[in-house]
C-alpha cells in the first residue's frame, strides 16, 4: 500500500515544474504580444516619419520655389535700375565696366576709360590715395 501513496507525492513534487512550464508558456505569449506591439508601434512610427518627411520635403520645396521666385524677381529689377544709372564718363552710353582702381567711375569700354584717363586720373588718385601703377588693371599707360 505504501507505493500507492507515492504517485501523488511525485505529482506534488512536480507541481512547481508544471507551474514554471505554464509560466514559461505565459511569458512566451507575453513576449510575442510585446513583440507584435513593438512591431506595430514601429510601423506607426515609420508611417509618421514618412508623413513628416513628406511634409518637410513639401515645405522645403515651397521655400525653394519662393526663394527662386524672389531671386527671379530680384534679378529682374537690378538690370533696369542699376545699369540705367551707370553711364560712361566719356561718351555717356550705358556703362558695363568701371574704373578698376576707384570702382566709382563707369565706362562702356577700356577705350573710353583710356580717353578719359587724363582727366579721371586726378580724381581717381585723390579718392584712393594709392599709387596708380600698383592697382591699375584696365588702363595701360604704355599705350
Ligand atoms: Zn564710353
Ligand atoms: Zn578711377
């Protein structure tokens, strides 16, 4: 009769292991749930990132377009206003160049600058207070 009482004792002895096994199963389920949760959150996060990226790209595009429009506008204004104010000091035509020494007197060409140099050199030297031969770039005094 003694051996009949032994199986329940064994079962009882195994009970902690059975509990641990079921606990492990529960843990595994929980881990799987968590993993699923993390993956879902990550997907959501990625979708939000994509959304933000798209919004940012759109914003950058808008800014770039605005900047381009502004630069086009600002490029459109100067040719009329600035160049119209600059007239060759010698022949009074539209001046595209200027005295490279004083950068204040406009000329249409080096020809006009040379012709005007005799009168211009006085005020040019006066305004810069620098020796002419060192920085004179356009006028060639040997010619
Ligand atoms: Zn000229
Ligand atoms: Zn000058």
